[in-house]
């Protein structure tokens, strides 16, 4: 988990240093979602049939800051190492596996506790089609377990993501 945490910190540091965060108001309401969350599961609903594109034990982290900023990183646990040991010299197969087995984005968010929604403004993403988009997602919070439902996943299928709060 240390590698994912360092990656998240690196992405946040890069984004801040590059000055690409817009100025936003802090997340709305008491925001019970502020904190760091580890990915438990991610499921797509394909015509009523659940599929797990990141496998049974996906890796991921979501950081919801009290300042209204969000960073999300999702990874398959079995991504291939590049034979060249150079990320810009991956084979077509290695590159395809990494693109299909990972997703990262950051931006801003606001929580509406009344209607149990999270509004996300995506500043940048490894899926370029999401850059600049606003998305509204529904959520349920049960103790330290957060379930987020997204109708606008990167593959066009509804997704359910389950997170556990890091203590």
C-alpha cells in the first residue's frame, strides 16, 4: 500500500506544483466523507450481470480533502512489469494491459448529504475523455464503508465502488 500512497502524494504534489487546481469553495456540508479511503471492490453492471474489471482484490486509493479536492487511483493488482524497465518503452501488450488495468484522476468535489450525492469536477485523468467533465454520483455511508454508484464509468456501464476508510 505504500507504493499507492506515494503515487497519490506524487500526483497531488505534481498537480499543486503545476498550478492546475482551480480555486474552489470547500466541500459542502459537514462532509462525512473527508479522508483517505482504500478500494475494496469495483463492479460494473453489464445488463444485470456484475463484472469485476480490476479483479477480486483491486488496489486503489481515494483521497477526499477537506479543501474540496479529490484524487482517485485504481489498479489491477497484477499489472505486468515492463521488460525494458522503462515506462516509455513498453511493448504494445504491456501498454494495453496498463491502460486497461488502471485509472487515475483528480479534481474537486462537493458532497450533498441531503440527497447523498457527490459532484466531481475532473481536472485531469488517465482517461482523457473525462478531463473537464462534471459528474454526479450517489453514495451510501455505513460506518467506515463508502459505496459510490457512478452511471458514467469509463466503459459506459454503471459502476459500484466500495471503499473502506483508512484510520
